[in-house]
C-alpha cells in the first residue's frame, strides 16, 4: 500500500496569532513574568519561526501534492482569507503558510469551528480577570474541561488529515505543543518531526 507522509511541526504561538486576545495575553504575561522575560519570550518565538522556515526551505517538497494543516484554522470556506489577514498582521506562522501557498501548496481547514469557539470562551474567562491569581485559579478550575476539549480537537484534526491527505501526498502540520493527534492517525500515514530530526542530527 502506498503511504502518505506528514511533516509535524509542534509550534509556539506568537502574540499576533492570538487575535482579539493578544492584548490580554500580553498583560497577563507581563504581570506573571515581568518585562525582561516577556522580551526574551518574543525573541525566542522569532528564532523558533526562523528555524522552521530554514528547515522548510531545505526540504524538496512536491508543492502541488502538499497539503498544509494549521492549528486554529477552522474548516469554513474562508481559510485563505484568514491566512492572508494574519500574515499581513505579522504572524510568522501564517506568513510561512502564505509562502507555501504561493509555491503551490494547498492550505486546508484543519479544525472544528465549534470546538475553537468553545476554547476561545474558556481562554477569554481566564484572561478577562486581569489578575494573575484569579487567572491561575480559573485555569485550574477549567482544567478538566480544557483537557477534554484538547482531546476532541486532536480527534477532529486526525480525522480531517486522514480524510483529506491522499495517497502519495505530503502533509505539513503546524500544531501547538500540547496537542498529539499523531497517535490517532492510521498506520499508512508516516509522521516525521523535522525540528526534532534537526536537533538529533
């Protein structure tokens, strides 16, 4: 049986990926960590995405047979508009997606819009308090709901990749580090971790 390939990049989000919540995220992180650590975090995120781009540029990908799956990108029919808008707003993740699209790769809606809205509501509750202690308490209370939601999102993502990635095609998956849909994929999808392989090599 001919296999399918998935290049899996566990990612870190930049502030511009947070959309409407980005300012609240900045405030809470500054409260928690202070200005210096916040700046370091921003620089680390920049370096991370620069590494991802370097790795992608070294790969010889069959772009016409490449599908790109993205954390937080709903199956909605407006995927390209979302990617273009976030790329313009400075998201390094979405700028990479945009460049892959220009080379001929197909960006796929990856997530359930309903589950993303549920997660947005949970995060909003945590961030709207404006007080770090309250935010930590709410986060702890919501942990069972958050864990269940993460599991449901991973199940949806794995099913979506399985249904849309065709035999002989390559998929690229950009997904936050807490996720793990790889264990839910069928055996004919061979998963590679380019970032890890770079470190090991």
